[in-house]
C-alpha cells in the first residue's frame, strides 16, 4: 500500500512547489512597440489592371543583425549594440516590405500579394535590406540601405534590374520613438525612389 502511494505523493509534492518552467520568462513586457508605415496616400480602385503591369514585392533578405525585433546601433568599430527600450512590433524587413508595397501601389503600379499563387505577377521586386538602424560613429544618424532586384520572369531574355537605394537622417534625440520616426522618414524616401524606378522598369 505504501509503495503504491509513494509515486502519487511525489507528484503532489512537486506540483505544490509551483510550475517547473515559466512560459515567457521573467522579463518585463515592453511598454510600447515600434512600427513604420507608408506616408504615400493610396490611390482609389479604378478597375482591372493589365497583367503585364503587375508587380509583387518579396520580403527583403536581411543580415543577422536585423533578424530580430531590436534596433541595432553601430559605431564604426565593428561592434553592434541594440538601442535600450526599442522593440519592433514585427521584424523590420517585413514592415519595410509592406511600406514598399503601399508606396509603389500609391504611385500607380498594380501590386499583387506575393503569397497568393493564383496569379503570377509580370515582375518581382526582391532584394536585401542591409542597413536599418542607428549609426553613432560620428554625428548620430539613422541609415536605410536597400539593394533591390527587379526581375521579369515572363521576359524571354531573363532581364533583371539591380540598383542600390540609400537614405540617412540626423537624429538629435536617441530615444526609441525619435529614432523610429527618423527611420520611418528615411524608409519612405527610399520607397519613393524605388516606386519611381519600378515605374520606369
């Protein structure tokens, strides 16, 4: 009888000590999360679009320093830190992809959702978001750098356009909200240049 009751007593004793693993850890949740959005006004729907004019925007590739919800800070010495208190609501490359899509669509190019396989777009915009953070190596500035590739999968010659887009903006206040706002402005300038390039290509 005692042997049968012993395992049950052990289980009850462990349960009384509380959970062995605490989901989510002991870290205090952030007070707010940062986002970027397109400043270009969307155009009203005007009816069907020609398939030859359509474009899909892929989520940009990123280096390891941007595969996070934190905001990187570089100083020119090869060291990367992260801005204290700055937390993105979503990884910056995914937010930048939506900002690009919205800006390009606002400029008049029909943008298809790259995740929908029903219709193949005439062109595909992809690339790498190489910089998206704060640089304090000199006067503090935010930097956005996007290496873009514009492919024409339907073209018989396999034409691909390649171009780099960059923007920077000085920041006087290195608080998370001020840095994120500067990044938002720089990202929108890059997106506007990409939208003009796409229209010509």
